[in-house]
């Protein structure tokens, strides 16, 4: 099976991708239904928490403190993990992280690995890297398995196959698992996946995981999940390799008390995750014989150095901002061209790519603020979006970018707005220029060239025949008489 991944150099802008995906009515229906269900469940379990806002504030403060002292806590984690028998590796970027993991898999003597759902492995394109050296990776999370077998791309942080409905999943399983008589009930699909994966759990000797939290105080790693596949991947293999961004560390074991209440309620509308696995190094009579963890930077320290954007790294990957976002709910996740979709993807992806690509994503938002209201750790996503838009404009106004139509138009507007005489002249010229375009009802329904992007989705009312300033001056002259 050939694997497809998000390629930053080839993905279209958000606006182009979104326009195409808006025509997929089945996908939009699937996304709206799924996000509505999750939001409904979330509301119930959040409303029953009288201290919900205090929990959010606690989560924000823990993350803010950790990011300010990230170097200290990472060193503490490395020291305690090593004492417990783990091996810590450091990776500067995605390529280095991928190379470390591939080398560790080869050392384990295995040509197969079983994987726990991990956005970090998606971020570095691990599956494709493993395939290139003859190692097959089996996704064990149900949604990730659907994506893998369907040769598709994830569209949601928590529910990667959110855009697929039951009938579509059934067709994928029928084809890939050779089950012509498979039913379409959830129990049928879950049983098919369980049977397929059980043999892999018992046979494959190398596991790969991500991490929800790294505990500096103990050197432990925490993974939360809902299906039990993670528990199997963490206990049955002889070699376990974990990949985590450096921002996943938290200071104390006790801090989990806050995050294990915030995360499940925000992510899936559950009071707690059915499976919370915490392991520290290796034990002679239980679990893997060998444990490695790859701590990856991949532009995170550059985000850390940006005072306004640093809060991006506080994300605990719950996906609540995606579920509430009016833009994501219409376009789905693939329009973002990244494993990180929705509002958090709109601020995280361009920064992980060091603003070399993904510059259209900060504009994939109405700035309504709903994402900030539901974020369990109070990331002010609209604030960061505006900050990144400023960066994009700065890039566009340097060198030859200053000659693009939008930059020239903004310079012309600035010139008009700094002179009352020029502004009044522009108003008069605008009224004359619009005459051929105004219909009998007083609306402009078509504009030429780049301006047509506006009238494709909305109408523009004609300019008033008299401005407020002109009316006020005329009224003053009349009153003076």
C-alpha cells in the first residue's frame, strides 16, 4: 500500500483547498454531525463541573510556568527517565527524529511495528520513512487504522477519520480485510478491527507511541486513550519507542490531576479517559525490555522565543477548538494541508514550518473567538492569529513581495487615508467607477479581477451619493444661515 502524507511544498493555499472541499456535501455532513455529537457530550460533562474555569486557569498557569522553565524540566525529565532505565534521544528536526526512530527499529531486528495514535509521528512522516526502509507500520487506533487502510489523510486531532461515515468505513474494511459479508453496525466494524489487530499485538515485537504528557518529577510518560489498543502497544512489545515534542513535559506527577480532568472532557466529552497509561523506564518482570524516547524540537524552541506566539505550545491536543470552529465545520481538516487542522493548526503549522509555508492558514478564521472560549488551557488563538498575520504581511512587503497586488493596494489605501483631499477625491472617483456595475436595486453583484472574490459570495451595496462628512458640512452651512 502506498502512503500519502501532507507535503508542505505541494499543498494548495487554504482558500484554494477550501473552495474545492466545500463542494463535498457528504464530507461536510459527516463533519458537522460528528462535531455536533462531541460538542453536545462536552457541554454535559463541563456544565457539571462547578470549578471548570478554575481548572482551565490552573492548566494555563502550569503550562505557562513550564514553558518559561522548559530547559530545567527537560533536563529533569532526562535525568529521571535515564535513572529508571530509559534511553533519551534528542532530535533537532523532523528528519533527525525520523532517522533516530528508523535506526532504533532496525536495531530491534524487526521489519514491523505497531503504533499508538500519535500526531507527532504524523508530523514527521514516520510511516513513509519506515516504508522506505522496508518496515511496515500498523496503526492500532481504530480511526488511524481507517485512515491507513483507506490511503487517506487525518482530518481531526482526536478523531482522524471524522470525515468518514459508517458506510464508507465498512467499504474500506470489506476491501482491505477481505470481509465481503461485513455488516455496517458499529459493533461489526469494531469486531473486524479487533480481530485484525489482535494478531499484530501478539506477534509484532516493536511498538511506537507518542505521548500526552512527560512527567519531569518521575521521568514517566503518560498516554491517554479510549480503546485499549495503546495499553497493548505499551506492554506487549519487547522494544518501545516514544516520540514527543519538547513541549509535552509537565513538572509534577500531581499536575496530571488537572490535565486528566481537562483533556477528556474537552476532547471526547468523557469524564475520564478509559485508559490512562503511565510508565517509567523499564521493569525486569513487566513491559518492554528496552524503552527509548525521542525528544523533538522541530522549530518548537523558535516558537518558544516568540513572546506572543509562545502560548501555542501549551496545546494539549484536545481538538475542542476544531469542534467549535465555524470554518473547520464547513471545510473539514484536509483544507489545512497539515496533520494539525482547525484553529490550533492555523497557528501551529505555519510556525512549525518556520513561516516558509502555510502562510494562508492564519487567515483561515473569522476571529470569532469561539476557540479561545473552549480551549481547556486558555490559548488565545485569535490573538496569535493576528500576530501571525502581521508576520505574513511583513514577509510579503519585503523584496519582490512588495510588488504583489495586495501589498500595492494596501500602500495605495494608506496614501489615501493620510490625506483628506485625496480621500475625498477617491470617494468621488469610486462613485463614478461603480455606476456601470450597480443594478436597479442599488447593489453591486459583480466585480472584475481579484475583486471578484468578494462578490462571488456576497453582494456589495453601492456607495451613498453623499458621505456623512458632506452631509454634516452641508447641515452646518444651512444652520449657519
